[in-house]
């Protein structure tokens, strides 16, 4: 390796040093007036989206994949580092993770988004990492940036509406394409025949699980 490359290689910050640098940058950005909460939400979405996609594809629990699988450890750690730098308390971090899981599950119900996810998954290398610019190229080939922006805007609005509507209801259920219904909120009221349930049509069980965890009885 040439001397210049060797110096560059050894000067790259890693581990605790890199984390400390990120904390400093975030604190400086926050002091300068940057919207760190919005940034943290976007970073958290990126961290949970892979687990959500895997849960939908494999028909497994997103809780199992994101919280219990060692493969998601680096994603959980990146959220922790970002939260520390942004000065976000642990209880709020969990809330953001849950809301971003709802957002990811919701937008991935869109066939256009899911086609882009599958295209990216097919192109991922068996070993190693894919450059971010290449991932963006694959996604934007399947769905335009303008369309994707509109889908995410609508998804953010839907997530806020989910939170508001579920908070106002005693009983909330999800109906899946096979006709089965699954409780999101109101376990203590479900046996009361006088109470009417709010019903959501959930294409995937992942959205139902995410709603239950974020805004329902699992919150």
C-alpha cells in the first residue's frame, strides 16, 4: 500500500473515537438550529427498514428480527449512538423506533415500493456491502424520486393519523386479506358487545404488529 494510502487508512476514526466525533457533530448542528429530531427519525427509519422488509418477506415477527436477531445489532447500535449525539432520551428513542417501524411497514404495502425493495434485495452482494449510490440507483430505477417522496409524505401523514385514531378508540382491530382479524388495542373491552371496533385493512401482518407495538396494547 502506498505511504499516502497507508496514512489515510490509519487516520480513519473507528469505534469509540468515531462515535465521539459523531456526537460532537450532532451537538454542533443542534446548536446551529438544525432539525435534529427530523434527522433522527430519518436515520431510525433507515435502521429499521431492513428488518421490516425481512419480516414481510419471511413472514416472521419484526420484533424478533430487529430486537432479537444479532444481524440487526449494528442497526440498534447506530440508533443508540445517534440518539446520544442528538440528546434524545431513551423513552423517546423507543417511541421513534416504533413509529418508524409503522411508517416502513405502511409504505412497503405499496406495490411500487415493494417492487423497489425486491429489486434492491436481488442486487445485494452475498458478502460485503453495497455502495449507497448504487442502492439509490436501483431504487430510483424502480420508483422515481418524485413518486417516492410523495409516498413517504403520505406515509408520514398516515402514521400520524394512525396514532391519533387509535388513541381515540377503545377497540382497534386489523383485518388481513384472508379475512382473519387481529387485535391491535382493547383487550380489556373486546368482550363488550356494545363497543364498536375501529377496523384497519392490513395487507401484511407486519403493519398490524407495528401498530400494536407503537400505538396499541403493546405500547
